[in-house]
C-alpha cells in the first residue's frame, strides 16, 4: 500500500508541475502580446501625429503662402494637437516655400 501512495503523490506532483509550467507559459505569452500591442499603438500614434503636422503645414502654406518656421505657429493658429508626453516631434523649417523636415518618434 505504501508504494501506491508514493506513486499517487508523485503523479499529483507531476500534474502540478505541468499545470504550473502551462500557467507560466500562458502568462509569458500574454505579457509578450500586450507589450507588442502597446508598441504598435505607440508607433501608430506617432504616424497619426506626423500626418497631422504635415497636413497643418500644408494648410498653412495653402492659406498663407508660407510654411511656418516652427511647430508652435501651427499649434497656435491651426489648432494642431501634439502629444509631446509620448512622442518627440522633429520639425525643421528649411525655407518659407519648401516643406519642412518633419519626423515624429514615439517615446
């Protein structure tokens, strides 16, 4: 009888270890998926902001005949929303009649 009890406890321990391993695997996959979604969302937000900056610059050029020297002009006069807490906006005006260099990078 003693041998059967040891086999049962070993079987229970083996089942517990397998269940724990599966749980850890599921947890790891879930965390990885969430991280991937967050970085995709950040990149998508940066693209949306960059598109908005370009459109505001083009609208300014169409309405006023020049590209602004700074992004602040677009924020003040064209109600451009920039999420500077989550992205870095690179805006370099080359000339009043040449499209500025615009790049948005997610933080």
